[in-house]
């Protein structure tokens, strides 16, 4: 049975399941996979829809919030990896409405994609941006049946 709950708290998801989910999401958001962001989000939504439906009875909203934040950071990392050239980074960061000094600082940074996915990019590519792109919110899907 794939449904694994903690023995001490029958409504909590086991840590091993979180690791399995993160491994699958890593495969779907691999930064060296050349697929469009729309396709990547579509595949994520398909997988996450089934996953959240399976664990709908779990009483761990913090787990869903943690995984959702981690997914958004993975997607920001993929975007940063796609913006290979400094010129592209300037154009894309300006389009996000960041101040010019932040654009200059970030576009010329020599940090890795995972580190760059944090900080001002987190604010520029926040929840509203990803919802507009079509990314399903795990926490909203988790809370929806509990409100009715």
C-alpha cells in the first residue's frame, strides 16, 4: 500500500513519502530537460492532482505548504536556467517589474540557479505569478473540502 501514515499520528504523512514525492517532482522539473514551462506545469498539475487526492485525509497542512513552496522554487530555478545570457536576464527581470538596481545586481550574479531562485526572484515570481501560469496550489486544494 502506497498510503503511508505515521504510526504515532494516523493523520500525518510519513517522511519517506515526502522524499518519494520530491524525487518525482525533481524528475518533472529537471533543469536540463528542454521542455516549455507550460508543459512542465501541466505535468506537475497532473501528478500533484492525484497526489493531493490520495492524501486528502491527512491532517498536515504544513507538509503541503512546504512542498508547494519547494515546487515554486524549483520552477524559479528552471526559469533562471533558461535565461542563460545576461542580456536575457536583464530583459526578463525588467519585465517582472523589479527595480533597475536589483535587475543589474541579479542579472550579473554568478551564483547557481538554486540560490538565485530565492530572494527578490521569490517576490517577483510569487504565488500570484504561478497561479496565472496555471500551477495548481496544493494548499488551496487541501483546504477546499475542509471549508464546505
